[in-house]
């Protein structure tokens, strides 16, 4: 029923993504994206049961010039129409806010979508992150999702961003979060810094001894695997967790997203065409596999 990853020996294939676009979706995938100031790798395993019990949703958007990259992850507990409706609401939200640098409006819309969905028995934890490449600034809003891990290249150390989830691995996917329970983190990245986003099923994974992996376990895996480079970090981490517990998909989809800050700047052509792109419809590259 589950999906196995391809070999970790090669880098994930690059997925085409341009400016004024929303990319992502749900289902198994392994690919990479290149945006101004940011390299992104996505690895996801799926139980292929979105029609029955929900699953992971991951979306990435890029503004008209490429300077603003926004990421949304959600662990949706609802099947059939509930999963589809909330996924489409969040996709539309990302499209409407594609050119907004501040994410307050996006957070407000996300909060409303989650609250509306909860009235129909659909619950979700979510995480929204906005990266502005000229300043390398990062803003994260966490609504019950496991906290991202940040690798500071200068210190060669991983830290968890915010205390929005206990290290016991308990998430809030089965509860309704008030906006006052959302946790926000603001920081700046340096070239070479790495961000690790992951779904709650990894935190809740247990090994053969029934020990919970937890956030500390994810961090230990990341500390070891990052030494082999970030290009395969997402795929290798997911593969090792699956090897620890082959039944991980029984707890839901499993997704890892790795982002690395780079020196890549917005090109002159993107700058020139940005005003014209503002008048066109946002491209939709969201797929449900």
C-alpha cells in the first residue's frame, strides 16, 4: 500500500517552477526546486488514502519577480470531499497572496479555512513560511505542526525553531487551534543555512523497541545525514525513518522538505517582466497523485 523511495544515490529530479506560480499538492513525490536565494528538495511518501482518511499537503509559491517564496505544509485529517475542499481552499489562499511580502493576510485566511473545516469534522495542523531573498528573511507561522529544524552553517549545529510542539511528539492534528495558539518565528538566514520541515507522522514514529522517535530523534538523524550534503537529505531522512518502521504510513503520509539558502539572485529578465506578470493569472502546478 505504501510507496518506496527511489535510490538515494542520485539527486532528485528538478521540477520546473517559474514566477507567479503555485506548485505542490499531495501524494508521493521526490523532486527539487530552484528559486532566487533558495534551493528546495521535497520527498513524500503516501498511503494513497486521501479519499478515506486525509494526508499531507505541501504547497510552494513564487511571486512575480521570484523574490518571495512561500511554503505551506498541512497534515489534514479528513477524507473524500473534506480533504479536497480544505486543500483547494489553501491552494486558493496561496494564489491570492502570491505577491504579498507580509503573511498576516495569509495567516488570517489559513486560520479561517481551518476553523471552517473543523465545523465539518475536518481537522489539520499547518505551517506557513515566507522567505524574502534580498534580505534572506524568514517568517514562520506554526499552527500545531512539528517545529522546523534550522542548521546554522557557521555553527554546524541544528536547532528547533519555536516551542510549538512538545518533544514528546504530540501534535494537535485532532484539535481546533485558536489564532492565539499560533506560534510565529522570524529570523534571517546566511548562505549555506538549511531548514528542515517534516510531517507529524515522522515525529510519532516508533522503532522496533517501541521508542518514540520524537523531535530529538529527527534532529539526531539530521545531524548525521547532513554531513553527506543537503541534496539528498530529505530523501535519505525519510528512507531511514521508513527503515526504522516500515509501517510508518499507517500513521499517515510522511513528508520532508529541505531548504538551503543560496546566493542566487533574481535575474534581469525576471525583474523586467515582473510588472507584466502582475496582470496575468497565477499559474497552478498543484497535483494530487
